[in-house]
C-alpha cells in the first residue's frame, strides 16, 4: 500500500486539491520522488514566500510546538484590522519566548498620523488583549517604510535563535518574509528548505547564514473578519490599497450610513454630532434616514448599494444587529473587523446600531487616531 506522500521540504502531507491549503502540488508532481510543496518550491527557486492558510484548530496545534523551542516569535498584524488580526491566546502557546509585534500597512493611514501616539495605542490594545509584547514596530512591508527598524529589532531580539513568523491571513506576512529573506540571506547561495527531523510542523524553514531559520507558518483564518467572508473580487474593494480618506458626516439621531451592502450604521440616539468613517474608497457610503433604511436595503442591495453585487449577496451570512453605547465624555471608534472603523467625534454620548454579517467582530474601542 502506498503511503500519503509528504513534502521533502517541510514535511506536510501533499495534496492536489486546494492551492491555498498546505501541501499543495500540481497533480502531475505528486507521486514523484523528493517532491516539495508549492510553498517550499517558491522559496527554494524564487526566494519568495506565498500565502497559505489553515483554520484556527490546525494553527493552534502548530503554535503549541513553538513553546518547546527557543525562538523569537514575530507576530504580524494589520493596523487597519488590528483587533481582527491579533491572535488572541498567542501568549499561552509561545511559552517564554519573546513576542515582537510588527504592525503592518502604516502606509494606509493619513500622513499626519502621530506615530508615537500610535505605538502607545498599539501597546495598550495588545496588553488589554492579554498579549505581552517585548517590543512593537510599525512598518509598511509593501512600501518599505520602517523596515530597517523591523530588521534591527529581529536581529537584536533573536540573538542566536530561530524566528517564527505568525499572523492572520492578508496581514502582509508573505510580503514581510520576502523582505526578510532578501535582507537576511545570502542570495548568491540557493536557498534550501529544510525539514526538521521528526517534526511535521506544516511550516517552512528558511535557513539563515548562522544555521538558524526563519520559519513561515500558515496564515490563520478568522471568520470574524469581513475580509474572509466576501468574494475575491469584493476583497479588492474593501481592502484599501491607498491611504484612507476619512469621510466625516454630521448626523442627527435617526440617520443611517450604508457601507455598500456589507454593513449599516444607525445613529439611534444622541445629540447631533459628527462621525468619521475610515474605510476603503472602493466602498460607497450611502446616507439615509433610519426610517427609510430597511426599505432602501430591500430595494437597492447589490445595485445602488454595492459591493457585493446581486449575484454574491446570498453568499454572505445574514446581518445581525449590534447595539453599542458610547459613553459621554469620551470619543470612541466603532470597529467593524475587515471593513474599518467609524470614529464617533462627539463627547455627549450616543447609542448606535451596527448591522453586519453574522459572525463579524463589531466592537467599541479607544480611538486609534
Ligand atoms: P499574507 O496573507 O499575510 O501572506 O499577506 P500578503 O503578503 O499576501 O499580503 C496581503 C495583501 O496585503 C496583498 O494585497 C499585499 O499587497 C498587501 N500588503 C502587504 N503589506 C502591505 C503594506 O505594508 N501596505 C499595503 N498597503 N498593503 C500591503
């Protein structure tokens, strides 16, 4: 009887069904000797990591093995989806290993952002989420902003240890690893992807010159992020690629904002005040009276209100309503994971409702800006 073939690079069981899943190889190569999976292949031949994903359970199994190693854990999060992409419970799994929090995509925030204040905000949010971080660096892996500080922090913090890179999907983990590979390894030498004896970590080891490795782990899928629920096409519309253009609305109570047909914000109760939306410009915001909102949605979802288009509407879970009370004396963000946030600028308090596909994380938080 033939055994399931395994990748000669990372040890994962090979499969030809799903290109985004671990262990993918084209059907024609699966039975050959010394086959390596597509992810190992890309690193070996192109010095380039690409995204693969797993669900939370598989990911936690992988994380569990980090505690018994001596390593530096680089946790990369998306600044625009901070609470959505933070791996809650990371602390329990990494043992005593230090965590470097790399906050990516800072190029998407307005240029005038006060980065010192932002760093403090990140530190506080991480702490409140139970994550003890040894250091925080802000960067843009794609636009190469602040990356020298990432390299510096990794170099000083790892000493002579392996570096595990962990993150949710779409946070820019591959982009970051590709930069690390080109900054760190000797490109004249062909990279070899090496399997650690006796382990099938489902993680790719990219060797460094000192005998240690950068270890690329699969991206974790959280269904609480809108970006995981929409189609590939709509992902392009809701994930910004250019700096956010904040949109401010002076609203009276009983007015609503639609974000395409993906979410709705109702200002239910409170004095007239302003709200600033920080979402991708690929998304149309439509303002209406609360009493007209249901009707408008019923008539215009998928047409006036897009994305998604009509054909994709029923692929999303039905909306649920989140009632949030913003206390007086303090302005807060209404955070919708994968979509962005709405800053409530008033300080006289407000009651708001957010309607969003079931399962999407919706919460109040301290203002990021
Ligand atoms: P992974 O799934 O975490 O490996 O993420 P990728 O590296 O594949 O990146 C996901 C998406 O985010 C891609 O469209 C990238 O171009 C984009 N991206 C990655 N880093 C940045 C960044 O620093 N700024 C911006 N604006 N986009 C980024």
